[in-house]
């Protein structure tokens, strides 16, 4: 589960992202284990919560001991590939002063397979930077130039549909299974201009969608959604 948005710390609201491992049980209970962004942490004293059907749709995640106010509200969608995706919020009441005004996106905890070498992936992407949808839209393609099954990494050729010498490296199943990580990179384009991109995390969802967020919000809060295009 990825949480992204604004959380109030002291007197100010700071944007951020975090991962959690959420276990849903047939009994209607749920447990949540929060992880760091760069490494998986052991679950100690994970709180036990209750998953309760909301009569207006979706599910409420509440304290197991009968709390009236929901900690989160979730909606479940099954993709055409059979995988389940959860969407929700830590602020179901829409309170502008709530301490956590964040959105939630959940995907199955499954180990990701490395793609075949030389494969080309095309996508559409729309991004949210700092606050509010910016309308920044992008369409592009990447080619899997080198796949290292021992290291669990993929070197990608960027802008594969046009002449390009720009590459990045994706680490698969880091920090946890089901997530991809791309370290920060600095590069110079064909005009001699230097650009920088911070550490980024990729959470694949059902039906070919991917949520992308940055790790260091000092570089600016970035949250985007990409959808694979048919080749």
C-alpha cells in the first residue's frame, strides 16, 4: 500500500510518501505494517484493524475496538488481468484540517518478474507536482537495453522512439516485493543542458497501470500515473 499526500507535522503540512504492508483477513480484520522507503522493516506490534463495509460503498478501515471514526476508506477494483487494486484515502471526511490528507493505492504483494531484454514499453503519463493536477501530460517509450537477473536490475533506454543516448536503471522488488526503484540521476541533453531527477518508486497496479512517486520531497512532491499503450 502506498500513501501519498500531505501530513501535518507540528504547525505545517508537509507532502510525502510511505509504504505499508496491509494484510486483509477473511475474518474481517486487517493488520498494517509500515515500512521505510528504502528498506523493509520488521513488523513489530502491528495494529489490528477492522475492515467494515460502508453502506454508501467501499470499506472503512477502523480500530478493532469499536471506534466510530474510520482511519481510512477503501474501494476495490479488479482489473481485466484478474489482479485487485485498492484505492482510498486517510481523510474520508474531506476535512481540510485533518492531520493526514492523503490518498492510498494498494496492489497485491507479489514478486515482480524481470522483463525480456530488448522489449519496448510505450506509455501515457499524467503527473501531479506539489499540489493539484498540473495538466502535465507525457507519452513515451522505453526499451529494456540490459537485464541483469543476478542484481535484479534493468537498464532502460529512454525516449526509445527517437534518437536517444539517455539511460536509467530500475531495481526490481526494492525496497519490498512488488515495487521498483530508480536511483536519482543527472544527465545532459543534446543541447548541453543538465537535468536532475530524484529517487523514484514505481508501484505496478492491475491492468497495466503504474503509480510513480519520488522519495525525497525536498526535490518537490511528485505523483504520477502511467498506463501502458498497446505496441
